[in-house]
């Protein structure tokens, strides 16, 4: 039996699925890119999903019988299931991943979009604050993989929230055009030594930013594995995983249950993701037998919050499918924190043990405020997890090959006799992977078979010389 829900002039088909889940099909989609970077609240949704449900987008030619009305995965917005994970699986995930979330100086959670201004001052974004802290603290290892970690963390939010404010009266005399000053500042910092950059970043924080702040810190981090970046050109474990392997492995049963449920609930998207996972060295996969490489971890307590503005995610595999789970410890609780999809006017109340599979690359989403439970601030704790396959991991070679690339970079960095060496050099240089220096290093330390597999161009060069003589 199919019913029609009508709220505020908007309509959804509603029926019952073969697992007892409620199936919703939106008869509309509200295309409004202006919501990106803005917070959602109760006015952003009409339907609150707190039960097993599948939610579909409208067909290309309507859902009133005039077009294709088959409910396939290409139209799926999300699937939600209650009580998927056992207490033991949740405990393992908590113990294995809680330490991955580190403090980020994002203190603008209630202040609105970053473009807003107040007189001659503009809000300091979370990204800008993290960059300055990275340099002001001497580029510490506690930031994981450094600048690229910060850049990657902020890719998933189109418009970071605000905290303190820039003082234009200070910024413009030093940098000129306010709109371009921060990229110019980043270039200056990158050219300085660690000591000089620390002093300069501290000066900027002390004299260019108002003392005013508007909200609490956000705690977020990455566990699992990363692909290559220009500054860090090798696949490797994240800093947390590398230094906490025994704890990290406690999350494996949780990851395997999630993997199984994805295979059952979204088989086509799972199969596409598995093709990528099957050709990746299994040592870059969570548990070595799932289709996930990486986990985003956010924690919220009374002194930490993780309210996200509307955004689409980036970095995960387009062909795959995303997910959201939440866990807690010792029965601690919270209020709110609904994940809202404003385009179809739905919100999902994800609670410990529940599983949300969501097309977060395509669907705009954000969450409502996460508030203290009635039992008091000391009883508040919420940890959200997103497991995914990083798209750039598909470019990696074997675990041994990526480890050798890392060793090569480290050896160059530590070799003061290297022709490119200078204080604080990171060991990376342009086109380094197309040099005789790397080819010789790869052959000596990895063997001729590895060199031929990953650099067949060296075989062509040898063949050309042989024919010449």
C-alpha cells in the first residue's frame, strides 16, 4: 500500500519495504546551492526519520507514473537501519578510534558563514586558524602529516565556521588586498625556516586577530591510511594509526560488520567499491579485508562540539557509497545532532548502534546542534565515524613500494651531503620520481623486478641504448 505525505506543499510517496522499513520517495528536490556553508535547524526539514527507512530521490521524469519509477541505487538518497552494531562492536570502535580526534581551533560554531563581517573585521575561518597554529607550534608531529592533513580535513566543508575575527586595520597595511592576503601569508610562511615561521605566525595571531572568540573547540581526526600528496609523495598510515596500531585494530570487528551491511543494502555500489579495494594492497585496507581505507572521527562532549554546516563531501570514492555511525561510552547521551538533508526536507536521528548509508557526495547535508542531555553536561558524549575508500588510494603501488618511496624521501632529507639539502628540507623535489637517483635507489633497495614493474620506462631506455651499440 502506498500513501502520499503532504507537508507545506511538498509531497513524498510512502510505502512499506520487504524488511519492514518505511520507503519514502520525494516528489521534489529543492535545488538551493545557497544553503552550502549555512547551519540547519528545525526549519530545514519536515520528516524526522527515527526508524528503519529507505529514502529515494525523484525520478528524472517525475514519480507520478509518467517516467521511470523503479527504486534503484542511482536514485537512493540514504538507507537507515536501527541497532545494527552490537555493544561489543561499538566498544571496540570507541576504544580503537577515540584517540584519533585531536583538537582543532575552530571556535565559530554558532557564528555563521565565514563571509560575514562586522565593521572592519572578518571572521577567522577554522582552516586559517589551524594553519597558523601549525606554524606557531613549530610544525609539530601531533598534527599528523602536517599541512596536507589540515587542508584535507577542511575539504569536506564548503564554508568553514567562524571563531575570532581578523582586524582589517592591521591586515591591509601589511598585505594590501584583504581578499588575497591569506594565500600570500601561506606562501610567506612556507618560505621561512621553522623558527622564523613560528615567530611570524605567532606575531600574526597576536596582532592581526581580535581576542574575541565565539564558541568551543572542535575535535576531529583521521584514522587508517592516506594516499600520496605533493609534499608527502607516498601511501602510508595516518599518524594516529602509525603510533597506535594495537588500539586501532580494536575497530576491525565494527568495520567488518559495516562492510557486510553495505554489501547487503547497496550491493551495486558496494561491488563498484570492492573493485577498487581488490586491486589495492590489502595492507592499506581497514582490517585488510574490508573495502575501507580511511576513517573520519569527530567527538562531541560538553566542551567540544562538531556541528557541521551544509556541505557535500569530497575525497571518497565516487563509485562507492558513504556511511555515518555514532557511538558513545558508558551510556552517555546527547540531544539533537540530527543529520539533515535539506534538498528533500528529511532529518535522521542516528543513535548508538545505528547505521546510515548516505550518498554524501551528491546530497547536501549538515547537522542540527548537539546539545547537553537532561542528565547534565558530565553525561554528554557523542562520537561520529565515517568509513570510506579514499579515491586517491587507487594510484598506490604495493605496500613495499610505497614504503620504499617513504624511505627514499627520508634518506634524502637526512643526507646533509645531498646536493639539494638545506635546513628543514623535507626531502622532496620536482620530478624526483623520474630521475636516475630514484631509479638506482629503487633497484638497489627494492630489486630489479620492482623497478621494472613501476618504472617500465627504464626498460625502454636500456633497449634503446642496446640497439644504438
